[in-house]
C-alpha cells in the first residue's frame, strides 16, 4: 500500500433515529446508542477504523442536533472535524462536503467513506479489506465499494452484481461492478444466492477525492456546482452561512443512485468480514444473545431499571428501560419500552417502524419524536 498519511476517513452520522424508535429518537439516533455492545455505535466505528486512520484524519458529517452528543462519544476526533449539515440531504451531498474538506488538506488523498452505525464482527478482516481497497484506489481511477458475500437471502439490503475480475490486491479479489440492484423480493434474493455473483451493498466506499468529485461533476452537475461555491470558504464562518443557504435547495440523493449506478469506473472488492447494517429490530434479534426459547432480551443494567417476564413466549425481541414488561404466549414479536413510548409489532414488520414516525408527525405529537 502507498502513503498511509494520504488516507482520510469520512463517517456518515446523520441518521434521523427512525429505525429503532422508541429507543432511538431524532436527538438520540442509532449511532449514539449502545446497540451491539456497552459502547455506542459511533464509538465502535471510530475505534475500529482508527487502527488504520488516525482520529485527526477522520471527519464526521452530522446534523447540528447530534454534533455535541457525537463529539462526547468520540472526543478523540477533533471538534473541527465535525462537519455539520443544516438539513439532511442523503449521502451524495454529505460525501461531497467531506471530500471538499479532505481535498483542501491533500488533493491526492484517498477517502474512506463509512456509515456510523454498522456491525462488523471481524476487525482484522475489515482492516485487511480496507487496506487492499486503499491500495487499489491509489493506483487505479476507480470508485470502490465494499461488497459482502451473502450468507442468507436477505431482502433488507441492496445487491451488487460482480463483473470481470480487475485484479487482486493483497490477495483479495477486485471486480468491476456490473449492476446495482434495489432491495429484492425473497424469491429474487434466493436467485442471487444461487447465482453466486451477487454481493450485499455495504454502503462503504473508497476513492481518491479527485476521482469522486469528477464523478459528482459528471453525474450530479447541479450539486457539484453548488458545493464548489464553498471551496474558498472551507473552515471559515462564511462556510457555515453558505451551507445554510445552499443545503435546503440541494436534491436529496444517495451516492449509490446518483453516481455509483451510473459510472463505468466502479469496482467491487470482496469484503473479508461479516457485516450487518443493523437496520431493524429483526436484524438486531439475530445479533443479541437469546434465551432457551429464542427470545432476545435486554433488561437490567443493559437497558435501565426495566425487568422482563417472557412467559410461554418465543422468538421475541423485548427491551425494557424503566418498567416491568410481562408477556404471555407471544411469538416472533417486538416489544420495546423507552422514554415516553412503547412499540409492539410482529418481528416481520419491524422494518415499518418509520410509519409510526410519519403518523406522529402528522398528529403533531412532537414530544414522542
């Protein structure tokens, strides 16, 4: 691998706290919660990557309502490296903002873009994959994405079809990305599994900042033009004022849909680690330890003062914070108590939690958001 000092991290931490409501809220999103350990997910992410990229070279893009809490979780990242978006506009604007700041420090820098709230079990495999991706991106003009080999026919993830082999880096295969597929039906997911040439789209990327910004200019020219007006004012009070003026008018678009799916220089590197985006209570139920009846329970010191009695119940995810939760005869259900709210729903419908948030906003019940 090339010059390690030229590698920077950009962590996307602007989530709105929808997937784990009522545990997560707008001002307490998933990345601040201790979902997979006794430390927050943002802490886990920074700690994991800091074995390769020092904290002073890590940027965190977030919202004003979350910046203070995030910095409290990861004080090793300098306060100046927290880039605050006035409003959320999905991942393409977010990563453009990070790329501009990194390019100012080093025009030839390699940028590693990571979500703040994913589960990665094998740190050594993760770092090995990351170093290989950086090595490839330094030498080749590709936008790189980390693809994870499916272990089951998952309908909650997007997929990437691999094309021709572009080479190997540190023994890890790198392919041309042939096609991106949206979240499939179960039948399609099973076909992808059988074919063997489809990977889960992890939402993790590696590229040289110049290659990324060139792609933004080509495929998202309006976004690129607006963001370029910031260049002369990066790191100044004028940047803050310009962001407030520009951001509300930017098209909310993901980097996958806006750029990666359209570009012909996208490479996929095979991840050497297990991964989950922990995107729902159902996904969380696969991660938490289970009792003899397959219930994933969080109570006591983990959650607060809450206690749980699961009588003749199986396959449930139950989390109590303040109150006693007692269930009788439940099967494959989610029961979560947190703050001023309860959630009860079938496990198979836990992806629909954001519908609750839509209803709450519609009714003006902001105290529950």
